[in-house]
């Protein structure tokens, strides 16, 4: 049983609908104001000293630091801001395909993993909380999006272990990927620590013994995490937040925020109709033994409760460390984890029902039901979503206008005859690209520092917005 050419063509159309407007908009992408801090430090100190200074004085994410600081080494212009969003999108597609290839063996249904890959891509880009921070803002995309991408490859590598013999083949790539993930951002780091811990506990309960490989993997994850928690820059940055470290309010707001987002992701997206369309495919895999079945031999309700707890907890660090809700780039990562966990538990419960011979899911194969589900998906695109917004940016022509405004700003800075340059506010602000402008006059040290860094990059003392 193979996918027909028509089905493959339709899946390709779905990918093009998602990616084409974003690839087009990437050609008008430019650095955000606070992207220049890394560039200035590398320019002044050199790559390695700049990385060390940032790690000890501001930021604890060692992988993100090493990659972000490398930008001015490899790119001497804004070309990277055009090129790298396309790379991020390509890596998400490749990583998803690699994971689904490992999850779904293709003996019964060649190319079947493409269906799930496309469904994942559509859902992720449809409701990503902030597409600008998630793909186009370099300093936001590197720590969070690369953490997601590394996670896709780590899941795939862990599933591929069943075909490996030596210890190095089984754990070499997973250990390297885990190291990179932990240093990307705290959200994805905490998820993996919980996930690996859960696997260890589950194995101990079921087998009555410790799995040496997974136990060592957890120990290494904890050791890598110490590089984040014990970073001197971690303490420096946390000192800027005065309302942090309030336990009960942090727990309360984490629960409220997690359920608010769950409602948005489940009710106001095509997640449910897409899931129902995929159920017959999942059932076919389960019936024919074409799943990586071992990862579904867990108690479904216990796994679901653990997953809900992890999702809720991932909102906690922001409230605890900053006293405020997590920025949307952080929620992008939580949403990514949510989609993966959602489909894992759908398959887990279907596998459980099949083993118990409970229920009849043939209704989802009915053509009328399929037509209704497709109609529901199309209707969801009338709701606010990133794919629709990207096409609106393309249609309105705001990308070229934004690009012209930014280039005019660069020229104004070049022609400025004083150390402090006043610049007009950017008027054309694409939903897809725009993160934030120069900050207005403020006592906020971080925002003021972004204005200074951008000025220093262009050999000026300070840049500021003109008074309205």
C-alpha cells in the first residue's frame, strides 16, 4: 500500500502553503535591535573571549552563545538573516521526517511518515505563539528553535538505538545532542530531564531493575545542566528581576497559564480534526505491527498525567525567575513539546485500546466524516494564525516597504554627523518579521543597552527614536 501521486502532490501543496510565504518574507529580514550586542562584543573582543564574557556576565545558555556569537564570524552582512530562517524551516522538516521514519517503519506503508510530518509542520506553524521570535529573530530563534530541532534528532537517535550494537553507536549521538539541547534553553532542558527521569522510573517499576544506559544518560543530563545553573551570568541576569522567587504565586500562575494555552492550542486550531483524520492511519500501523512498539508499552493514564505535569511545570521557571509570564519564544518551545506529546498519547491510547480490543474506530474512514473533518480544518484558517498572517504580509507588500525603511535607517545612521543619532520609528511592521524597534528613552538597562549596542555596531555612541 503506497501513497498515490495525487496524495503526495496534495501533501506537497500543504508544505508549500506553509513555507512559501515565510521563505518570501525572509528575503526582507533584518537584525532586531538587541541582536547587535553579540556582534559588538565579537567585534571588540574576538569570538572566544566574547563567548566567555557573555557566559560569565549575562547568559547561561552555552550552545546558544557559541552559535549566536559565530554569526559575525561567518556573515559580514545581513545575508544570514535571509538565509538562516530558511535553514531553520528546512531543519524542522528534515528532523520531523527523520523522527517519523524511526517511529513508523515503512514495511507496510512506504512514504507514510510524510503524512505525519506534514501534519506536524502545519500544526506547529499554524499556532506557534510568535512566528517572528520563533523563526526570524535570530537571537530568539537560535536558542529555542535549535533546541526544538536538536530534540527531533535526539528522539530519532534514541529510537534508532534498537538497530545498534555497540555502546558508542547507541549512546554517542544522543549524548552529543543532549549536551547541545541542555545548552540551548532552560525550557527544553527541563523537559528532557523530566523525560529521561520518567523513562528511568518507568523501567524500574516495570523491570524491577535500573537500566544502566538510561541512568547514565540522566546523570550526564544533570551534569550538563550544572553548566547552565552554575553559570555566573545566570546570577547576574536574575538580579534584574525584582518580583521573582515567589513560590505560591508562581505555581498558581503556571497552572492558569498552561490551561489557557492548552485551550488555545486544542480548541482554536485544526489539531482535533487533523488528529481524527490521522486515527485510521495510526490504527493501520498498530494493527500491522509497523510502529516502534516498545515505546508504547507504558501505562497510558500515568503517562498522560506525567505529561500534563511537565507541560504545566515548563511555565514555572519564568514566573519563578522573572515574576512574570514566559516570553512567547519560550512558549514556542512548550507548544512544540505539546504537539509531540499530543500525538504520542493519541497513539499510546489507540495502542492500548487495540490490545484490549476496545472500541470500533471504523467511523473515521467514512468519506462523509472525512469531508466534514476537512471542512473543519479549512474553517479554522479563518481564525488568527501564522500561516494566514504570512500570506497577508505577502499580499499587502509590507515586506518590501519594511526592507526599504530599514535600509533608509542604515543610510541615516551612516550620514549622521553626531555620536547620538535620532531616528524615526519604523512604520511598516510585518507580523511575520518584526520583533521590536529601537527602544524609547528608558531607565531599563537591558533596553538602553540594546540601543547602545546597535549604535556601537555602526560606530555611534547611541541611537534613539525621535520624539513623536
